C-alpha cells in the first residue's frame, strides 16, 4: 500500500515537473529532488510505523 501511494505521489510530481519545465532548470531541479526524496520518506515512515 505504501509503495502504491509513493509511486502515485512521484508520478503526480513528475507530471507537475513536465508542466512547469518552462520556469527554469534550477527550480525544476529542486522539484526533482523532492520527487525523489518524498516517496522514500513516506516509505521509510510507513516501515517505521509497522515495527
């Protein structure tokens, strides 16, 4: 379940990145970092709560 949420979240952000690409490379680099880090954060948070 947590993987599906993280995957959907990252796909949503990836779509947002493609829409906002015209705003500049640096701005999109921060979004891309968030897109990579956020799913792992939620996944780790979910695994931590299961223990």
